[in-house]
C-alpha cells in the first residue's frame, strides 16, 4: 500500500513539474531556455557549493557525496521568484512559483543511491512590441514549456578517503514559442507557432576526497564532470492567418504546416573543481570554479541564427556555521547558518 501511495505521489509531482512555468525571462527564448539550479535549497544558500557533504544531507550537485549518506532522506523544495522587467519606456513586474526538486536518497552498504525529478530548463515570456515607423504593426511574442529531468544517482566509497559517483538523467519536455503580428485597420493577423519536443539521456560523474587533518579538521576536494549530451529535438511549425473574437480568443482563418528540420540540441560539457575545509557539525568554508562550454549551444530551429553563445565561468564561495550542534537548551545554537556568493 505504501509503495502504491508513493508511486501515485511521484506521478502527481511529475505532472506538476511538467505543467509549471518556472520563469518570466524573455531570454528564455534562446537555446533550451533558462537553466534551473539543480541542487537543494540548503546548498543553494551556500552559493551552490558542490563539495559540501555529510551523513544526513543530500547534495544533488555531486553524486560522489551520496556515498556519505547514512540515513534515508526525502527532500522536496519549491521557490517563488519576483522579476522586474524594464526598458527605456516602461517596466513590468512578474511572479513565478515552481516546484524545484523531489528526491529520495538512502544508503546501501558502501553505496549511496538517489533518484528523483526536477525541472532542468524553463521557458516563459510574453513580450509586446509596437513599431511606429515605416510599416506600423503590433507584434506579440509568447513562450512556454521547458525540459524536465528524471535522475538516478549512485555513489561508492572506493577506499577510506576516496569516493566516486555517477548520475544518469533522462531529459524530456515540450517548448512552444508563438509570434502574432497585427497591422492596424487590417482584419486578419498572422500567427506562427513553433513547437519542440525534446528528449534524451545525459550523465554526470564525480570524484570526492575527504581527508582528516589534525585537530578534527577535514579537507574536502571534488572534481565534477558533465560530458556533452545531445538531445533529440522533434520540431513542428504552424503558420496561420487569425482574427481575435470578442472574448479575446484567437480564431484561425487559414493555416499551413511547413516542413522544418529536426535537430540535435546540446547540453554543454561542464568541468567543476571545488575544495573546502571545516570541522564536522561545526563549520565549513569552501570555494569552487566551473567552466561551461556554452559556445556549443544552438537554437532549436536552424533558420534562426541571430544569437550566439559563449563559454562561461562560474566562481562560488560559501559555507556554514553551527554554534552548538548538540545544544539541548537553545534552538538558535542548533541552527545551521549558511551563506554563499556566486559570480558567473
């Protein structure tokens, strides 16, 4: 009975993740959309530090840390994002609430395993542009959808101070972009809908080295590698003439579906090195550097070539502090205070 309830709950969460709109950025038009943070909120509070590891927390960013888990973990997280979008003449505010992850992790001897679901990218924008010079027209751009990720990870304590880990991920989702153009005093407008159905496998590998030093200090170092992955993109396009009825709905007059090329979409390779030092259940501070080969990204439709992508670098500094982990009299002494900084 418990297994059936968990399966129903997992399928419900999958439906919610697939249906949600997790961004309001017009820049999500490009590539695969806005990439979501792929860790838990406690790690995010430390800037996204992937080297942090212990026996009771799940670090989804680093599969090698799964080998350190000693108890079963069930983690779920969501967030609300407020945005202020502005240009030279006007500004708009937007709010998006999304489920960020659902995962279960548990130990199996020297192994630790983890599985779950999370959004990988999100697309969500609505932009209106009015041209007042030359051919006067009003253009509306809409985008929705995104790519979700079901993942399975395994970590193994190879020797005393050394662990390895790997993630296997199945990515899937649908992205839709719509452009509507109306010219004043012309009854019919034009509408173009582009849809991409994306799916494919990606992987992630990690090494973790934890070394006990004098006076209870622990030095942690990790290397995390995400190889380039190619996702299958099945594309479709509809071009139509439309009118808008009194209820504000689009009514199609005529439409065609021209052939478009299917493409392979790239998840770029990523290399991460991080190190940190601390005392267990007391404090930890670490630093991280990542190099991402974003220059290999491309747009979903080959006939759109107005955007270029460049490789990127990410720097993280973060950590935590616990005044007194075993305090029985003070709640605030047991609180885990986290802080972090990220620059990309």
